[in-house]
């Protein structure tokens, strides 16, 4: 079962903002033992979520963890990202897609903020 | 010089999302030694940034650190938040307002993502 990670971000009209996500994804890939790590965007940037998921499956992914890179559980986290993942599940019924807790729900966020303040 | 922290988030139409920020702010306040810790929203929620800053000053703040609670350096971080802080500086020339690096620029973000994946 080839494991994969898809980091899902909002997407921006500023390509430099999308590039921040791409750089972060490469940093993640360097830290993870799984070979299939990529990012996708809910809107405004490419690849979109369905395209990014298709690509991971085409590269052999059979067990995909989707990490919503969002700070709060707004409409995007609650409704929009799950809807896109459901499309992927229907297109690839033999592949598991698990949506991890969104970033902002992590209890360690307070520590990251404190670290940001001490910079 | 009374120190203060203003956590600035985007703001959402979903009040539950704004409440996530308020809870986080209380968690931060419990961890910090400064007494003046509050949050404000760029749009869609109250208090807005100028109101939140005014309130801190009214409560005695003279040295305010503003933390942009954003993941990427999009227009909000680069232009919109600084413009609001500039309004506060002009209204309170005797108060220092320092904008800290936005959350997503922290090198430890990779570690937080890895922690989110292992939950």
C-alpha cells in the first residue's frame, strides 16, 4: 500500500504565496519516509485538489492522507475540502483517502505562536 | 511600558471559526506573562484591528506586538494588516506597534504539520 500525503492549502492570486506552500511541501517530503508527498489548492492555484489526488494515484498511491492546511474550521475545512475528496474517492474506489485534522486544531499551535513571538 | 499582544486573524462568517481564535487567544494569555492579550479580525468579525488596538491602548498598552495569524504572505499580510496598524500608529503616536513575522513563516511549521499527521 503506497502511502501518500496531500497537503491542501487555500490557494492565492499571488504566485509567491502558492510557492510558499510548494517549498513547505518539499521540506515535509524531506522529513517523511514516504515517497509520495505533494500539495494541492482549493482554489486560485494549480493543481486543484482532484488533479493533485489523481496525480498521486497515477504515481502509485493507494493510501492517501489529506492534510487541510487551514487555521480554523470554516466552510473550506468543513464542506469544500471534503467535497473534493469525495470526488476523488468516487473516481478511485480502490484508494483510501483519509482527511487528517486541520492544522489549526493542533494543541501545539500555542507553542508555535509563542515561538513566533520570541523571534 | 505596558506590553500587549494583538493576535490578528482573518475573520470568518462562521462565528464558530472566530470563537476558535478567541479560545486560542485565551490559551496564549494563560501562557504569557503580559496582562494585555487580545485578538482582532481583518474582516467579517469584531473587533476589527483598529478597534482592538484602541482597546488595548485604553487598557494601558504602550508597546503592542501584532502577530499576523496567517499561513502565507498574501495581500492580507503584506498590505492590509500593515495599513490598519499604520492607522493605529497615527492615532496613538506615543504607543509602539511592532508587527511580528506572520505565523506561516516560522521554521517550526514543518514540525507542527508532522505532529498533526501523527495524531
